[in-house]
C-alpha cells in the first residue's frame, strides 16, 4: 500500500495549467497564481515567501492535482485536450 502512495507522489506532472510543480526534500513545491490560493490552503499548503511557492505534503498532492485539473481550463479538459501534453484519444 505504501508503494502505491509513493508511486502517485513521484508521478506528478511538471505543470497543470498555470501551476508548476517541483520537489524540495519531502515536500512537493507548487508555484501558481493567487486565484488558486484557496486550493493550496485546502491541501494544507504552507506558503514559503522567500521563494514565492507553496509547500505541500506528498500525501496531499494527489487530491490537489485532481482539483487543479478540474479547475484549470475545464472545457478543454472535458473535451479531452491536455494543455500540458498530448490529448486523450
């Protein structure tokens, strides 16, 4: 079960819409516009003012990614167009 959780946390995309993801130790870092701040807070994110990014616990990143995919460009996503790569076919 822990292996599945590890796999999900390491398979995060580089970008979802305007959000950029990275790694910092045991944290996932997220840079995003201010409009998405409520989603970061709901995920328990901690703001890191020096580097202007959010720190999200690995265990909370998968639900956050799902919410971001729903919120960012929902019409494109509904049509199966992935703005960050290849679309579903």
